[in-house]
C-alpha cells in the first residue's frame, strides 16, 4: 500500500535521468530533525506562545513581530551552523544553505527598508506612526530586489537547478501545462472550499499578510504602479523564490519524502505569518500542502510547483484587484 503511494509520481523523463532530484541525499534522522526543530517546531512554539499569552506578557503586535523575527533568525542560524558543520562542502551547492541564510538577508532588507522609510519623505506617517501607501510600495520593491538577488544566487550556485528548469521548459511543455492546470484547479477549488469552512467555523477575518498586500490598492496615487509591481512580484518572482526555499531546499535537506512534505507544508505557513497572525495560517498551510505534493509528484522538479504557484497567485491577484 505505502509502496504504491510512494511510487505515485510522474513517469521519469529525460530531465529526471540527466538532472534527477535526490530525495535521500541526507539522513532524515539527523539532518531531517535539525531542519524540523530549527525552522518549524521552535518557531511555531514561539508563535503560539506569544499569541496565546500576549495579554499576560503585555506586549503589542510590533513587539511580537520583533520577538518572532529575532527568534526565527536565532533558530535558523543555529540549525544552519550545525548543518554546515556536518556538511561544509555540500551545504551551499546542494541548496540547503539558502534555507538558513535567507532570514538574515531579509533582516538586512528590513532594516534598510525601515531606515529609508524614516528618512525619505512620504513613506512614513509620523502622526499615525504607520507606513503610508507609498511606503508599502517601497517595501514591496525592496523585497522584490532582495528575492531576485537570492534567486540569481540559487541558480548560479545550486547543483543542477538551472539545468533542470531549463530542460523541462524545453522538452516537457505539454506535460508541464497539463500538470500545472490540474494542480492549480484542484488547489484553488478545494483549498478555497476547505478554508471557507474553517473561516465560518472559527470566525476568522482577513489575514494581516493579505491586508498589507491590498493597502496600496486603495490609494489612487499608488494603485497603478502597485498593480504592476504586484504582477511582477507575486506572479513571477515570489513564487520562484518561495519554491526554491520551501520545496527545493527543504526536500533536499530532510532526507525523507514524507517528512519533507510535513515540514514544507508547515514552514510555508509560518513564513507567511511573520507578523504573528497565527490564526490565519490555515490558507498558507493548505497551499503549502498542495505545492509540496506537487513537488513530490513531479519527482522534485521545481519547474512544476513554481508555475502552479505562479498561476494560483495570478488568479488570486486578479480577484484581489477586481474587488478592490
């Protein structure tokens, strides 16, 4: 039974034979546990603890955000150092390194963005002590640049990644389109139905990540430029970056397909609720599950999960723009 399920993957192609993905490069009982603890268990415990006891601790959302950011960087740095100590040669070439270093890169990006928001006129409202619509546009642009830099690094440094994507786009177009369409439709319909049920049962509102996303769309001055920026960011760049991190890196590091699916699913949820908005983690976990299953089904070929992710985001973005 489990063997049949384990073999439920696309038929091997020339791409897999030339640049096949190695699901078992590392030991699940060693490296897999390191990844599980450092990027899922410890950050998730921190998230839950802070959200449950924030009144008793007398901390606000900004303080929660700061604690989560610092603790996540601490956990990932420790996990990364241990992993690097075990495998100094393959740490970066295998694609594992980017999983542990990207939080530091994002911290630097965040500090730079915050400083600029304070010194560039029009990005920060001193009266409300909140960033303006133009500030949100600026922050999105900085994040776009940061992710592009990390994507370029990944394609230059990670073994076979560029070749795998390039050859898939060249040789497997028909299969690629079929898989992307099927997974996107199932992901959109089933995911939204399940999330709708959960929202009604728990009475959840719009996630903070989604609120921050649509804020500049409500401002006439920023709407057009922000739509263009969102199109590039959410449809092309962010999906590829997130698949490199949440699928390619995690499935490489963990050494077990089943454990990788679990870790990747939970991590995808955690990485989208950095504000501590844990009660709205559900849609991201559902999305992470579908994309993890797609990555596994397509034999670890990031091209498929990337384009599924991009297509899903395009549909969601179209709906968001149309309703705002």
